[in-house]
């Protein structure tokens, strides 16, 4: 990670597999904007460095620096980019659908992102990477103590200790089943999530639905054909390769897919129970 004082017009501190960073890269690609990459190695803890903490005290990516000014929080960054760079617009023109877009992203920020997405990721895959390093109760407690967000702390404690038996994992499966049903219902009425025009609502959800595919949870879509068709349309957009697939880490994807295949019987039991 290279942090310095130059005022590059658009500079993005990001990580390849971060769902929040993926949202911002999609927005940049849809806008056709050039930007300078500042890669943050989350696995090495670079987000905890003093230099990065000065940029974002929450110690999370992404962070946008525009003409030397710092903007944080992925939803805020996406709306900022849409306001500063007007074409093509990524907010619905109709005030009603603008409000509906904000309801979708409010739901994303308040529940989808945390705790439910990481509960799936940690219970299915990430715990297998962390547990060898946290092989004593003392190491695990020290790890939990470093997590500033109490919701994340409790979610990790449950999923690391209990895996696929964690209540947080079962709650996440139920939540995503409800979410997919709501998305499918909306897509039965409109072409995109916030009306008939592609918008930041679709960009916001794209990385999270993509993560379900990375975790081999695609069977959850078998009763949600409109969500699957929506996802396929997203993957076909010109923005997808430079923002998403072009940044995919093959080793991480392989790890998630292998863990997802192994975990599917337990996921399916929780899913069927939710249904």
C-alpha cells in the first residue's frame, strides 16, 4: 500500500475481494472514469496501519481521495461519484424511484452487509483460514478484542467457534432467502431494482449476490429466476470485467467455492428450514 500526499484526481484505496470496494469500482467503470489504484492488503493488516487510519479511522476499505479530499463509506462514495460526474446518471430521475433506490441501499447497509454477508462468509469459508492462526482460546480472545465493531465481534465469535451450527449463520441463510424473494418480486414488476433504469441500487447489490455464487450457493436461486436473470445481465455489462472479474483473486475464489461445496448440505438444511 502506498499512501502519500499527492492530489491525484481520483485515487481509490481498495481490495480485490472486498464487496464494498467492488461497488465503487463498478460505479467508476459505469461512469467511464479513470482512477489510480491504491491496493490495501487486508490479509496483511495494512488497513490497521497508522497511515491508513489517518485516512479512515474505521480502518476499512474503500476510501476515495478526490483532489486531495477524502470520502469514505461505499454507499456515500458511489452517490458522491454520481453527483460529481453527472453522465451517465446512476440515480433514477423520478423522485419516487430515487426514494426506492435509497430504501434498497439502506437495507444493504443496515443488514445485508453486516451481519449477514460476513456470517455466511466466515461460517462457510473464512473460519478455515483464521482458525489455524487462532489455535488457542487466548489467541481467539485477542483477535475478538481487536475488532472495534461489536456486531462484527459477536458474529465472528459465533461463526469461528461454532461454524455452520452458529445461530448467526442460520439467521443469515434465512435473511438471504427473504432478500432474494423480495428482489425477485421487485424484478417481476420492473427491469431493475429501482425502476426500469439501471441504477446505484443494482450496483450496490451486485457484489453481494456475486458472493453467493462464489460460495456455491446458487441453488438458493432456483425459485428466484428473475434474480438469476438480473445477475446474468449484470455480468454481461461492460463494467463487469474491469470492476469485478478483472480483480478476482483466483486462489480466494477457489477457496470459497471448495468450502461452499463442502458446506452446501448444511446450508441446504438451513435454507429449507427457512422456506
